[in-house]
């Protein structure tokens, strides 16, 4: 380091000031020479901050998406299709849909890309340090049926996650008891006032007043929370 002609201390590496003079707005301290970060120190600090951010994001991703294949779902790796287009626009408008509690209902046959698209949404939001959670309906219903710690953990996830994806509605079983648990699950999310994404192999018509008696309650609740999209 060296002293410049202006009386400031300069970094011997990047040759930018490592000190500054306090201005008149500092009162009695005006004119005092105080330390400041030079350019290379600011750059090093930025690198460390980014490293810390990346580590936080990856820890969050592991908590929210427990399987490797879930964490690998990314928009840049996806084949373009309607489900991916809808999901990408949902992420782009996240602040608005979050504020207005707007969810998505992705209806389509197997292989239409709806589950992968929902996972892409989760990963894109986690990249922004927003803990989006992904749970399948069968896993969630099983946790509710078991009770105890499993149910408590699920309920905490359902109530607190900024975005919750419930994948594969209809795969959890067709008994009236299971459908009752599905209704409780969706109602719990509705009470939290936070957006929900649901994927299902059922046709869109089922959520437009054409569900059978067994599925009608859960279908109506989902339709009330989510914008329906057909992705065949």
C-alpha cells in the first residue's frame, strides 16, 4: 500500500483508495481519514457472499427436494412443451401470484411433462432462496394417516412453505377415507393463504363440476385455489 498525492492510502494491488476523508456532513469528524475497502477487497467480499449464497441454496434444495432427480429438474434442461411454458411464466410472475395467492392445476396424461414442470418451478424459486416444497399426494396422505411426528412434519410444511406442489392427485387411492384426508390436506393449505400447484392425470372436466361423488369435494377445493391448465 502507498500514500497518494491526495493524502489517501491506496492499495498496492488494484491501486484504488483504501481510505477516504469524511465530509462536512460528519460534523466534528469532517476531514478525518478513515479506512474503506479497495476494489480487490470488494471483489473478494462479493465472491465470499456468493459462495455463501450458493451453499444456502443447495442446503435448501436438499431439504425441499429430497431426491437427486427432483433437484436435477431445470427449465434449461427441459423439452419445450405447454407445461414448461406455463411453469416458466408462473415463475416470471411469482411476486404477483404469491401476493394474490394464485395456484396452478396441471391436468394431463402421463408423459405430458406436468410433474417435471412443477419441479422446474420449485428449483427456479429455490435458486432465489424461496423454499418451494414438492410432495406427492400418496406420500402426504400416508403421513396424515400415520399421525404423530410424520403428520406434524407434513402439516408444518403445508402451512409454512411459500409454494407447495402436491403431485399426482388421484394416485393416493379411491376410498372415501383417503379422499377425506386429501380434502383435509387441501383445506390446510387454503387456510394458510399460500399458493398451491397440483398435478393430476384426471381430465380438466373433473375440476369443472363433472367429478364423481367420491372425488367431488377434493376436486372442488382444488379448483377453487388453482388456475386450471390442460397439458395433454
